[in-house]
C-alpha cells in the first residue's frame, strides 16, 4: 500500500514540472550539434562522415555521463549533479567557439555530451522514485524534455545561426544553460524518503518473482536491445538536416522536419507513458519498436518535401516512447536503490546505439552516395531489437499465460 505523502503526491507533480524544465535546458547540446552540421561541413571542408564525428563523440560523452552521473545520484542526490553538469556544459559551449579543426571540436563535444547527460537518465531516475501508480507518465514526461529541447531550440536559434553563425549560437546556449538550470536545481534538494524505497522494493520483488529472467540477464538483454533500436532511430534523427540538404531542400527545411519529428516524439512519449502504466514497460517497448520499423520503411519510397514532412512526423509519433520504456522496465524489475546506476547503464547503451548509428549512416552515405542503404541498415537493426524484446516476452510468459504484468 502506498503512502499519499510519498508517491504520486502534489509535491511529486511539482517536482516533475521542475524536472521537465531542467531537462529542456540541459539536453540542448545533443541537438545543437545536429543543427550546425551543414555549417561545420562547409567551414572545415570535411566529408559527411567526418562531420558526424562531433555528434558521435557528443553521444559517447552523453552515454557515459548517464552511467557516471546516474551512479552518483544514488549516493549524493540530483541537485549537485545538475549544477556541476550545467557548469561543465556551459564551459564546453564556450570552448567549442574557439575550435579551429573538426577534431578539436569533436573532443569538446565529448565533454559537452557528458554534461548534458544530467538532464536525461539521472533526472528520469530521480523522478521515478516519487511516483508508483503514475511512474510511466512521469518518466515519459521527463524524457520528453530531451525531445522538447530538440524541437524548441533549433527553431528558436535558427535565425542566429543564419545571420551570425554557429559560434554565436553556442555562446547563447552557454549563458542560458547556467542562468536557468542552476537556480532550478536547488528546488530538487529534498531527498527520497526511505519508506518510498521500501514500497518500491516490494513491488520489484513481486514482479521479479513472475519472470523467468534474472536481473543480470534482463539488464544484458535490455542493453543489447537498446543499442539495436537506437542505431535504427539515429538515421532520421541525426541525418535529416543533411539528408534535406542533399535533396536540395536546404538546412532550414531539414531543421523544421527535425523539430516536427521531435514534437511528434513528445506526443508519443506521453502516450507511451500512459500505456506503460496500464500494460507495463516491456509490452510498450515492443509496440514502439514495431511502429518505428514501419516508419523507417516509409522513408524508402518517399523523398518529396511534403511527403518527408509527413513521414518525419509519423516517425516521431512512432519512436518517441521507446527509450523511456527501458527506464520503466528497469524500475519495474530491478532494485530501487540501484536505480541510478542501472537506468544509467541501459540508457548509456541506447545512446551508444545513437552514436554508432549516427556515424554508421554517414559512413554508408560516403560509400553509396545516398541514404537509401542507411535506411535499410536501420531497418535491419530495428528487426534485431524486436526479436530480443519478443524473446523476453515469450520467455517471461512461457509459464504464465494470461494478461501482462504491470505496476
């Protein structure tokens, strides 16, 4: 039985609002680099694959940041982690403006990605402790901060990018990150009550007793699935701007499609969060992965401007709930006091998939001269993800016919 003063309380929803706002401002770094990729290619006179290097290292930093900062919050809480990460991100933005080579810029983006990570997995973990019946929607809304950052900031800063260049965009982001994030972080100083951990631990024990997989086996399988689904996801998300430039539509059209895709992802995350509260994280993940695969297939025959707007929106609506579903599954089946490290590890693997897929798509483009094979590559990886999740479901329900288990 839950205590109304701990889970799903008025304070829980207030904390969620603050958390979402922080996420919108701290996640910007992973989308800013995508927006400026055409400008980097022109300024540094590099290949499409090499221009993807700052994004790839940004994602690697983001991945390890989720793991390291996730483990830190298990011991020290979220406030100090967010403050330090905001300062680190701001410094990285400023250092990027001094870059005179694509390689130096890529190294700085490794640092930027690490700082931005505080706004994703660690915030998701923290807010998950304050909800039980509505954990799915709380996690989904927090994760939506990542997509809202990608949907809002590229569009808002496109004018600065066009008239003053990408360096002024980064100076602007350096200032905004510190001014907004640090004061809000102090509002999250309240720690999770021990009773909340005890209540959550009982639910985890109940769920674990109903599955045929050990915590270690489940975490390994989720990690492999996370890599595969995000290799697929990265093709449209990372290369949509460059794809549109290659088709002759220009970077502004590509940025609009990215924003549309990410707004669709926000809607998808909300719906998936509601679904996870009803049917559980594993079923929600399988549905999202299947829809993402279908959307990727739709990119193959349609490359007209109007059709790409539609397909990009469909893709966003399809895949937005996938990554938050991993966090929900971890909180449903793995120990709550290890949530930061365990969520961080699985999220890290999904981001490694994004980094690998972002580089891989650029490499395939260089080999083939088009993005068609890159889309097909994503579809194959998506199929692997679906196979793993389906296997988990079949193994977990083999001796338990009936409805799915959920919190």
